[in-house]
């Protein structure tokens, strides 16, 4: 079942096409990888989906509903959570309060919000840090807080924007475990990632873009062996070996 | 101990006018309580929601004029202003917030400054309605200060409780999220524009109520008094900053300190310069004594610099720091 779909997405910044005619469909329950070199438009696609800026043209559908014109907060309420590549912790609040604020998207009373937040912190492995101010967390745990906060809004679709970047190898393994655990809960995931170890191991399907345009899509093996992808990452001479 | 401090303070405030019969001190305490209300309102929008407002006088003046006009135009008691003042202030806040919350940070602050000036000019120029610079004079209802004192106290307690209840609810978490990161807040399903409006309207309501109280108590208002940038808007910010931005009891402490500082300057250091001039017979000191009373804005400026350097989180916010500074001094004093 297709849960999420973008059709002919286009975004111009002035005369520059940051995203140019990108279309893809995401199946319910899968991990969908979005890859591409720096500046290829991955984060822009996320920002278009979560409506941080308006699309130039194209349509976005979630659960057969056209959400292109939804405001950012309504996108969240509709069931799409996201994390930020440049983490945005609510710095002077405790980790727990960060997650409680998110939990209020689904529950009304403080008691319920606290319960949901504690449960989510436990699930994401951040419960031992709950009393600490978010700004004093190290980067690895800040990334984890981003995921925890998004999970507390009970999303059906989760957009992960480079949540593995800047992590050390052992943190990387726990991050992968967490993402797979989230998938087990039935949450569909779209992940933007540079670290190939992560994206190749966990993605069910991958969509590769460069200069805002689709260059390949398919299973991780297919995409990894695609000449256009190799060219985009390593340069033309490697593509034809 | 800390848990009972608010109740102790409330008890002291309740018995204060019965113990201290001096009407000058009672007058100062009424002002302090009024500033607790205004400071709590400012703290709500600026301290907790992070939308710094330089325009509190717009709401204060609207509340004051509501009470004044009810008395002068409709011939009713000015106390009706207490019922409507908060709502007319919200009526000013609503369109202002609707438009200006598209601005962020310093730009919103500048817009609120403009709102302050617009209101002051309207009140000055629209003489048919407001009597312009002549102002509005009403007969005070009570000769004694004690009724005013208890009304102000009730209003102050209501404001502090209101802030406390709101900050413990969903709204409170949403306000803090908006302060910390507006983009992150949006991604968590928070309609930031909507919740900024709620916060601003709570602030406007409290400030408008304080304005109505001011009209009833002082018996006289004119645009320069109630729409004053430095005596109302800036003073509200100082009450917040000195007491502690984003703390429940910050405005309470800030109101005490700022009313004292304001009075200190207004009276020329409690008549110190006047006394000195009379004692020495120096002409220069006589002139200085005259001007020092008008220099309180300069004093405010210096105070802000000192507070931001020494206590960036205000007296309540940095209370732990103050205690640590004081206690080693004490122990040192004991050993030597």
C-alpha cells in the first residue's frame, strides 16, 4: 500500500532549480532512502514535504490526501514527523520537557503527555538523560533527542534528515538499531543519509538524486551499481570501469 | 522552606496595610502590586514565549482610558473599567498580534514599540474622545488607600496564579517551545502564530487590568502618563529583567526593586541632594538636586547594564548564584 507520494515536485530559488521534477512513492512500513551528493536537494525535499517553504509546482500526497498546501504544524498533526539535519533542541528545557512538548500534539493533559514522553524516552534509549538540559547533551544524544521528539508526536511517517552524521561507530550501531526498532512499530521512514553503511544496510529501496533531479531508484544493490550514481559520487571516470 | 515562601510573602502582604499606617508606604506598595501584574503580563509574552515587547504601555493605557472614558463619557463608575479594561486591551492586542507575529525577534519588538507610539498619538490627537493632553480626571471612590491596596493585591495574586497555572499546562510548554526554537516548535505540531496570539492576549489582559486599576487609584490620566514609553513600557521590561525573565516570581521581586529604584531617583536619592544643598548652601548642588529627579531613565539604563553583566538571569533566576556569593562571605566573617 502506498502511504506517501510526491508527484513532479519542483522548487526554484530565484532562477536556481533546487528540486526539479522529482517523483517517488513510498510503501507503508518500508525504509525509503534518499541519497545524493551535497547540495543535490535532499534536505530541500524534506523542507518542501514539511512545508517550511512552498513548492513551486508539484503535489504531495499522504494517505491519499493532498497535503501540499498544509502548514507545517498541520503536517505534524496529519502524522508526519521529522528531524532536523542541524539539530534544533529546545535548549533551555530539560530533555523530558522537550519530549513532553512534542507529546502534547497527541494528548491534552500534562499527565498523559508526561506518560507518553517517558515511554518514548524509554523506547529511544534516552530515559537516563531526562533531567538534563537539552543544550548540554553531546551531539550524538542531541540527534537521538530529535528522533525521540518526533516519535512522541506519534507519526505514521518519519522523515530522518542525516541522523547518523557525526556519530562514532558504536553510536552508529545503536542509531541503526533504533531506526529498525521504529520500523518494527509500523512507522514508515524516509531517510536522508550520507553514511553509506547506514543507508545501504537499512533501506528497502533507495532514490538517488543529483542537481535536484532523479538519477536512479531501486533496491540498494541496484542503486549502488548504477553508473549515474557512481558518476555523481566519484566522478565520470569511475562510472565506466 | 522554599515551598512556604510564597505563603509567607502573601501573609506579610495581607497584614501590611494594617501594620504600616503611613499612607506614603501604602502608596508605594500599591504601585508595587500594580507592577507585579504588569510584570507578570510582560513575562508571559516576552519571558516565556520569547516575543520581547516594548509596547506594554499600549495595553496599559488602553485599560486606563477604558476606565476613564466609562466614567467621563458614560457617567458610570470607573470600576466598570476593571471589568472591561482587560478586554479592550485584548482588542488592541488582537489585530496587532495577528499582523505583527509574522515578524520575528527584534522586528517584532520594533513593531510593538510602534504600537506604543501609535496609541499615545491617538490618545493625544483624538480630543473629542480622550480630551487629549488635558487628560481625564475622576473623583476617587475611597479616601483611604486600604481598599485600593487589597484590590491591587487581589489582582497581583490572580496574575501570579494565572501565570503559574498556564505555565503548567499544554500552553506553557508550547510557549516555551516557541521561545526556544520556532521552527522546531512548528515541526512538533505547534501552531506558533496561534499560541503567540494566546500569550500576547493574556499579557494584554493583565496589563489592561492594571491600567484600569491605575485610573481608579490615581484619579487622573493623560496620554503622557499612561502611554509613556519609559515609565510604562521600559519599566515593564525592567521589572521582568531585574526580577528574572521566565520565572514565576521574577516579576514580584522585580516590581519591588524597580518601584524602589524609581522612587529613589524621583525623590533625588530620598532628598539626599536637597539636604546636601541646603547644608552646604552650594548653588550647583541645588541645580543638581532639581535634575536628578528627572534623570531616572538614565538610572534605569545603568541598572540594566549592571543587571545584565552581574545577574543575566535576574534576581530570581540567579538566586543560587547570589546565595553562593553571600554565604562564603558570611563564613569568612565568622572565622576572622
